[in-house]
């Protein structure tokens, strides 16, 4: 009598096999940063459009926009930025990010704030270009 395999029996087997199999997407990370566009939207509200190839996921595009926002804040004489939103999409291998940040001289209220100097330093260490 043949024994039917249940999903519960397959999950541990498949998980173990997946852990041993090399992931084709885990090669060397070598992004190509396509550029940064900035637009002053209103007072302290700034829009950033970034493009890149070779992103692993949306987080890489978000990091690129965050680096741009932090450098922009420093260029304008501000020390902080606060993330408002980031939209990310991919078209034919090119990732596009459309982010909005507020910039300020004092630490803004909220959870998604950036200390611009710290972020720019971290971006440099990771090889992510800024404005």
C-alpha cells in the first residue's frame, strides 16, 4: 500500500533541501547606480527619484534614496531628514525609486528620522553614492 505524503511531511524535507541548494540570486552584489534627481516640493519637503540596476530587492532602492536624502540635507545646511514615503517599482531590470523626505535643522518628530551625517558616512562605507 502506497503511503500518501502530506504537506506537513514535505515541508521539513523541502526546507532542508532548500537550505543546502545554492541560491542563484546570492551572487556578488554589484549594483549600478543610475542617478538621483531631486525636486523641492514645498518648503522642507523634498522628492528624490533614483534609478539602479542589480538591486537585490526594494530595500536596496530605498537605501539609495535614503543616502540621497541625507546628503541633500547636509548640502542645504540641515542635519536631519524624516522619511515620508518611498515607492519602488521595477521595469525590465531597472529599479525606480520615488521617495519623499522632509529636511530640518533639528531632529524631527517621528520614527523614521535620519541623522544626515551618520547616514552619509554609512552610505560611503557601503559604496552607495549620494547626491
